[in-house]
C-alpha cells in the first residue's frame, strides 16, 4: 500500500504545491483505508462439494500427508512457513515437532546430483489424536544455474539506469520468467524426478522412519510403499508452475508404476488424492506441449464398468484451482481441458475458484485497480483460501467465512 500511496500522492501534487504534501498524502491514505474497511472481494466457486484436509487428520485411521510444491522464482527451504502456520491454526494442530527433517534429494537414476530439498514437519493436536506430516519441496536450485545467465542484468551496472519501480519489476521478471522456459528443456527430467522422490518419501515411511538429514534416494521398489498408501491419506498443494510439475510428475509415475511396483500401483487405484492449485496456470503451460500418452478416455478408465478401469492410476484426482482475475499469470480450467490435455488415468475432477486475493482500489476516477504481483503471490496468506483447503465447502465443517463470503454453484 505504501507504494500506491506514494505514487498517487505524486499525481495529486503535480502542481508543485509542496506545502500541501502532507494534506495530499493524507487524503490518499484516507480514501484507500476507507476502501479497505469494506472488503467485498470476489469469491465464486463452481464444482462439487469437497471436504478439505480436516476429516483425514484422525491418526487412528492413518496419517494425513501433505506435499507443497512451489512455483516460479528462486525459493529457499522454509518458504511455506507463513501458509503452514495459518493452515495448522485452522486445523487445530497446536503441537509441533521440536525438530524438522531436511533431506537433500537424490536418485538412483541420477546419482551424485542435487535434486532439491525436502523439508518435513510433524503437527498434532494437543490430545495427539490428529496428526499431519507436511512435506515442503524446494526444487528451484535445479533451475538456478540456468538463470545465472541473466544475473548481469540485475547488477548495478544495468539496474541503476531504470526507474525504481521498473527495476523492481525487471528483477521479478528475471527471477520468475525463465523458469517455465527452462522447465521445457533438459531440467524437466530432474524436476520430475525431484517430485517423484518427494512422493516416494511420503509413501515410504512415517515420521520415525524418516532420515534426520543428509542426501538420500527413495526406491519405488520398496514393499512398504503399498502398505502405507493403503492406510494413509495424501494431498498436494501447488503454486503456478508447481501445478504443472505436480500433474506431469503424477503422469510420469503413472507410466512407470506397473514396471516398478505393481503392488504400489494396485494400492493407488483406490486412493483419492486432491491437488489444491494456487495461481493455476495449467492452460497457459499447456501451450506448445505434446498431448499425454492417454487422453480423452476418462469414461474408459474412471468408471467402474469402463473397459480399462483396472488400469487407472488413482480412484480420483480432485483439482481445486484457485485463480485471481487480476493475477496476470492465472487461469481457470475451462470445460473440456481435462479430457483433452490431462492423462485419463488420473481421473481428474475440477472445482474452479474465482477469488480476489489482492485488494481492489478505486484509483480516483481512473478506474479500479489491483496489484498484479499481489494477485499472483497472495493466495497462501488469504484466509478464505486457507479455510477452503483446510475444511472445504458443502459440509458441516465448512468455515463461516466461506459460507458468508463465497458464492458456490454446485455441479453434478
């Protein structure tokens, strides 16, 4: 808000009445603060009811395991902390493990290569009856060396020539813009193996069996994976490019399972694994890509009387896609997209959520505006987004803020 105040104040003071500076800025602040009081931001939901994470926390029925996959831009381990704190409060998980577990990911197929960081934290309710393991994947160190080609452009030699705001936007562009391009190149395999390793560690063991630290590789040939998949619950939370990585990672695993671990594949067939996508970009990131090996065959793979029902990967993959209309990099998932562009074996079902996570201001008669950067990165701190991931909609646990602030159109 301080930048908006600053630049709107400059516009008011274009007449060089410097003595009125404090008055002009005060007027701007008053107007913006008044608009903030009346929070009427959009929240529209189209799709079936869903439960969120909360109903799966009873650890007598297995452990709730959640994996977060970040999007474009350089990230450091711990990037999910603010979101995670809001989520655990929403879920009533008030006890946290004193230590976290940090694994440097490796793979038998790509030995001696850093495939990112997997940080795991354990949360429980005070009565120890509810439990969640939260896995945070940081893969950006895989693309960082490629982006070093642009590092000169962020140096003082070039950046001082730009206007202040333009320089901030250019640095943001240099940090985030290359990742989708790099992902389409040779680094894609490494990133997808990083995702597969994270999923493997989720299924392989529970808290006590995880290594404390160090470099480790997980094998899909382990018999324990099938046993844990049957009893535990799983969910993915992704942002921007992370959603494409999650879908591609699952499609890649679907093609390997029968060869690697048929028992694991059989166990997965009965699981419903939701993906909560923030700043969904699947339509844009589909441009120029090949179609999946198996598509437009959802009825064949996903209905009980389908000819290839036994070859599905999972029972269902519910996608809950959050998109802010003012996020220049976010898109709803249109009708027909799933059938044509996503692997039929995933049995995808979509709920679109059209939600303003950035505040909208009246720019003094020039029209309404919202900060597109805030609209792109604000999902994981928005109370409504967190409440929907935690407790869903259309059930008895649905939060009051969702029932009061969101308009839901249920689909059949």
